[in-house]
C-alpha cells in the first residue's frame, strides 16, 4: 500500500487521508438469529457491537464508511433497524457495503437506510476492496478483504497459549479482523515476510514471526 493506514483496536482500519473507515464482518443480527433458534446467546453482545460502532464513528468522523461484507448476518430482524438508527445519526457519512455471502437482505432494505452496495468489489485508487480474499490480484493493486476472521496464536511460558484477532498484511493482500464480537476466530499461520498486528484488548501489537 502506498498510503498510511491506521489500525484501530476496535478492529477497523482508518484511511485518514481519504477520511474513509474500513471494517469487515460485523454480522449484525447474528445474536438475534441464534436466539430465535433457541440458542442461549447473551443479548449483551448486541449492545457491545452497537456501542463499538458508534464509538469508532464518533472518534474518526469519516466521510465514508465501507463495510467489507457480512454487515448483517442473515434474514431481517430488529437489529437491522438499530443499524438504521445509527445510519440516521451519522447522516453526513456515506455508508457503503461490498456485499458478502451473508448479506442476503432485499435491495429494499439497503435502500431504506441509504446504503450503497457493490457486488464483488470496489476499487479505490490502488486498493481493490472485496469481501473474500482474491486469488488473483490485478497488477498494481492491493487487495483488502475480510471473511476469514483472522487470528494468531500467542504462546506464553509453559504450555499456555491464546488465539487473538489480528490484522494481516501480505505483499499484495491484507485481511481485516472480524468487527463483530460474536464471530469466532480462524487461526492463520503467517509467512516470514508477512506483517501481522494483534489486537489485545485496547492495544495493537506487532506480531513477531518465528
């Protein structure tokens, strides 16, 4: 990438020069979807997602926020209206979505909340924004995506270990962590030349490859 990107512990990426905020895999509505299916998921997780989203929008004051797919988890439920209220509060900001595999709401729902949608990809300068990581990246472009919910395993003394979410940056491709608080983590094994930044509570820590 030829521009500076700020990595936020809220699991978002801030392109300050563009006043653009990027985040992936919010999975709004997932908790309600599970609860309707009889799975005892704590409702408090909904509040945490909402509070974190509002906090990062207030902090950065972006002109644009671009969601890299899986903004909403499944079919319509009341959490979509919560997201709509957030949208109305930040009316000066353009809300945009690169559609992911979980984004199955009707076009009418996106139009109701003035959400710009893109199928497959969105190109911004030398960046190509997608939901799933691209397998073939056009020359001169850098791919930013989500979908994988990346994390790395950290080992302490003895046999203790913990897997934490991370930002991953390879030579031609970067993957954002899942923004949602109830999404799970998929462990990745970075290559020596990759750059990885771990999110540990409210800090961003550079991961040292072995």
